[in-house]
C-alpha cells in the first residue's frame, strides 16, 4: 500500500472527511512546478509518518468537482497542504517547503490534532 493516497471528488468524503486520523491533503496539479518539486518530499515524509498521519493528494485540475473541493476549502494556489481533524480543516501550509519545514509543520499539527480529538463532539442530526 502506498503511503500517499490519490483522492478525488468521489472518494473525498470517505477518505478525508470520515477519516478518524489526522489527514493532510496536498492540493496540487501537474502544471505546477512547485508541486512537482514538493512531490518527492511529500512522499518521503509520508513514509516517515506512516501510521501517525494519513497523506492524500487531490489534483485540482483533473476534474471540475475536484476544483470545487479546492474552492470550498479556500485553496488559492498550489501546492497547498490542508490538515483535517474529524473532517474539519484545522490548518494549512501554502507553497513549497524543504523537508525539515514540512516535518516541523507535521509535528505541530500532530500536537494540535490531539487537542482537536479531545475537544471534538460528535455531531448528531
């Protein structure tokens, strides 16, 4: 199983919004040079954090519904990493970053995620 999951509009709800672990989504596209540069770093770090964080990628130009998801979460440029806790966005990082900076962001989000889980209440309809 790959450390990074490709998601799209069809799998978004199941893989991201219903995930019970901290999930980071890389909003990217293949015409973005900074996305291409970030990709190997994102994949390496995904291996290092396997079992702690779920890593996913959403190509914003692949389908119109993927673009709608990016717009819904305020993604204005690529690459943008959005962190989700129990289906809610809890942070983001915009632009390319070296591996150490990405690790720092992930470690910070792991700390915040434990607070998010503790403070979460189940939504009942």
